[in-house]
């Protein structure tokens, strides 16, 4: 039927039957669904692509950081140089001039170099860590004095970067950190088989250093451990307590509504505000030490509290009222009901919230700036009171350093931090899968 | 659980109160420009002596003085790094809080460079041209000021390339920016007679005009991270970046510095003061802490030894420009004698 012909005539006939209308719109509706699905899929693909690119660049940059170019040196430990008095006390051995021993060993490899300036250039091939390594070796075993030993010591960061092909030997000499001579010497060492590309254990065992080849993340990892320990110890019990009280015991009135709004707001406060609070309260009023993981942990605990409270309350809410009613019905008191039945059932959800809160705290630097944890710290922190820094701060400090070799080390630290985050989130997922009850 | 947490907190506070009494680790705060040098000395000091490695915080020069001047107690820092001299107002704050005896030690120079990618030709620019390219307001030739109309370098001077002005630099919170505004911008400004004359008649306006950097997109604030600026220069061949000498030194295979007033930012030129945009770096020592916190004197001795801050010392490897011999001798003497050399 043609609908254009007179609306006054045969109105019911002008309107197509419902089935026809559905049939006519079906194609359009399928198309709309396909479009929507395509959009969704495209959005997910784009996100995956971006993540892939990000991870790929980080990993590609990080990989060279896991090896370090080392030189094999034969050093003669002359007793008259190390400990002329022959006392063999730790003090005498530690203050000996190990740099001279290293220099002599290196000069032995290049007897043709006599010019003082060139010898300095030759010595610049090695890291200042060479001296420390030798000293540590001798300190660990004073019996070596008087013997000729082989040690593996790191090259300087520029040489390491050259060995990794980070700059071109053919480029203009003024534009690269190594001179023609230095490159030639390095190649001679390579030909003699004295150059080794070892796994970079320093990266995992040392504290921070200004020399990239001596820098490690162990100090920051230990600092992170102490900080997270304090955060966990403070925020978890407090948050669970607050959530249980607010959800199960508190009367529903204007005051609790106000508290609830405030908790939700606190979860959205920029993290640096917590740092300012930490500075004002923990450092200035209580006089706690600067840069201490204790203070960092307290600040991060404050920051994660609202997150854990909100997650815990959601977990408590998800426990069906029939559980409470049944417990009360068989004569349990309110406290018994809550702690024997409701809290254990809500625990997986609470733990998930806590772990996610921790993961959030693990990535923070802003609040720590205020309390002095953005600092250069070499010593490994021995307690929550000694000066320390944390992983994200270490990444920030390295990425801001002029030395090129720190670029790959920051990427390596990012990979390690990402690893921790992935593990924490996995634990959260597993907890939820294994223990969460569906109703 | 709550009770246990409270007990833990109380215990921790008690332990700390005891720990705060004595400190066996030097604490240093301040400039992020001096940070790479002081940390290098701190590391060497920690590894070669029996003292603990000092803790060095990067807070910025102003932030550093704020902490340093908070009081004379052991809970305040012992040394402040600064990429400029201490201000009168800061000395007054210090004095008000009981920090009356401070020793200033000049440790070296830092050059600020204008650099671009090696793929582009090197720029040869003088300070006046630099001012005209980057100032917010420039003279209109009729005695007044006009918002900077220069879009291309060649608009400033025919000898400069016909390329868009695009300069990446640090934000106003940075000490490098302060020094650049003061040394480069004001230096160029004072070569324009009508603006230089302003200094006598209206000093505040002179400062505002001479140190004002344009905000119309030609000067891009690229954040405090100089590594990032270097990376952006690699990607954008036409852009220039402003940062410290040590970043140039580490990246000479990718970027080159511009000649300023025809002078190369060669080590010797900065050291002798010939290069126009160089500044002095300082550390400030709180005398009240000498003998209270162990190792300060030894640390200063290490800092001012030739193997550290000399022209061939390890700080030179990190990009510090050493002081001339006579000045080094003078400041070392001060570092050892610790006179009260900051004027009240």
C-alpha cells in the first residue's frame, strides 16, 4: 500500500502490519548493534595497542640494563702497598690506596702508554667501583695480600654504553664521550678476551649511586618494604574496624551520613595533600625523623585508608541479610554475628580492597616529596627509622639524571615495579576467585 | 586489632623520640642543579671514610633554604645546596629562627646552554637577539612596549634562520629558569638603551619587562626534567632547549649548543666567565652543627679537595665547571676555617 494516497481513506490499511515493521527495521537494528560492537572492539584494541607499545618500549629500553660490561684484571696485592706495617688490622687494610693497585694493573696491560695524560684517559675507562670492588675483596679475605689475583671490575658507564652500541665510533670525536684512543684501547682489550658482558647483579644488590654502573635498586626495595609494612600495619586494622563499625553498628543518622560523604571525598583528595599533612603533623608536631619509612608509611596509610574502608564496606554490604538474621535467630549476639559470620564472609573482598590500596600506595611519589623521601640514599635502610627512599622515587631520580646509562636503568626499575604491581593484583584476583562466595 | 595498631604507633613514637636526639648522618637539602655534584661527593665520602653516607634531598634552592633556616636543632639539615646566592630575606628568616652562623662555600660554575639537534645548523645569537626572540614585551620603536610580534628567528635579525621560534625551557619554579631570566634575558635587555634606562626610573618595571618571558607558545615550559627536553630536541629538529651544561655534556652526540655572543660554551670559556650565561653554585653550612653531627668537617674537606672539585676531579666528569685555582684555594680555606661569611 502506498501511504501517500489520502490519509482520510483506509487508515488501518495505510499502517503496515507489526511483523512487517519489525522486518523492515531489523536490518537497521542489526547494523546499529554491529556498529556498537565494532566501536567497543576498536576501543579495546586501541587500549591494548597503546599498552603494548608502552610495555614494548619500556622492556626494550630496560633489557640492556641487565648486563654490565666488565674487565678482567690481574692485580698484584703488594703487601708494602696495602699494609706496610704488616699489622693486618681492618683499619689499615680499608684505608690502603687500592686505586693505585688498579692503575698499576691496567698500566701493565698497556706498557706502550707512558704519557701521563694518556694514562689518566686510560684509567677513565674504569668505573670508580673498581677500587671499591678490590677493597671489598681484600677486606673479605686478608690472606690474599701478597698474591696475584684476578678480579672482574666494571667499566665506566660511557664504555658500557659504547659496548652496547649506544653511540657510533665513526661519529665526530667531539660528539661522543670516549676519545679515539679510548675506543682503540677498549677494542684491544676486547681482542685479548678481557672484556666480559656479565649479568648486572649490582642492579639488584646495591643502593643508589651517582655512577650508573654502581647503582642498584636494593636500597629502594628495602625502603619500599619498610614503608609498605607500616602502611599495612596501620591502615588495614583501622580501615576494617571503621568499615565494620560504620556498616554494622553505627546508627544511620546525619552524623554517620556526614562521615560517609567525607570518607568518599578523602578517597579523591590529591595525594600531595597527604604529604603536606604528614609534614605538618608527623614531622613538625611529633618530631619524627625526615626521610624515614615510618613517616612515609603513616602518610601512605592515611592515603589508602578511605580506599580500603570503601572496599570493605562494599564487601560487608554484599553479605546477604539472611546470614545475619539466621545467626541472630539462633541466639548469637550482635558482636558474635558480625565477627563469627559476617566478617569472615566479607574477608576476601576486604583483602582485595587492601591489596589494591597497597598497590596504589606502592606507586606514589608526590606525598613522599614533602617528608623528605625524595633523596639520594646510598646506605640500605636497616629499620623503619633509617633514611630511605622507595621504588617510584628511585625511578624519578634516575630518569632525571644526566648520565645516559640511567635511562636504561630507570626502565629496568619500572619493569621491576610493574612486576610487583602485577603480582599484587594477581593475588587480589586469586583471593577473590578462591574465597569469595556467590549468593 | 585496633589496640595492637595503637600500641605499635605509640611504641614507634617513643623509639623515634630517642632516635631524634642523636644523628650520625649528615643531612643536605636544596637545589636540584647542585644535587648531582653533592651526591657524588656524598657517595665518595661514604665509601672512603668510616662515616655514613650523607642523605641528600633534592628540594630546589628556595625549598632547601626554607628547611635549612627552620632552626638550629639537630632535626634540621646541616648543609643547603644552592644554585644562587642566599637572599637577604632568607638570611633574616634564618636569624629569626636562631640560625645565625652560616658559612658560604662557592663550589663552581654551571653554564646554561641554548641547544638544538645536531641535524640542524648551529645558531649564533647574541643576548640582545635572544631577548627580542623570547621576551614577553619588546620596544615598539616609539618609546612604548608592544607584545612580542616576532614569529620567526629571522624576524629578530636577518642573520638568523627563517624558522619558527620554538624554545623548550624550564618552568618558573626552577632555579635554571631564574638564572636564565636574570643572566640571559636581563643581560640582553640591558643592551637596548631605552630599556636599560628604565632601571634608573622604574626598577620594578625594568625587572618585569626584562625578565618577562613570552607566553604565546613560542616558549614552551617543558617541566623540570631536562632529560625530557633533550629527547624532545632529538624529535623536533627546529626546536631549541634551555638547560644546564651537564646535560649538554652527556648528550653531545645528539645535540649542540648555540654560540652566545659568538662564544662557545667551552669548559674554559665558562670557567673564565667569558661565556655570558653562567652562574655560581654554592653550598651553605650550618655552623651550629659542627661537632654535633659527626663528619661535617671531613665532608667539606672532601668536597673542596682537588680530586673532587678540581678541573680534573670527579665532579668535572659530572659536568661541574671548576673555579680558577686562586678562587679554589680561597674557598677551600673558608671551608676548613668555617668563618661566619654570610652578611646579616
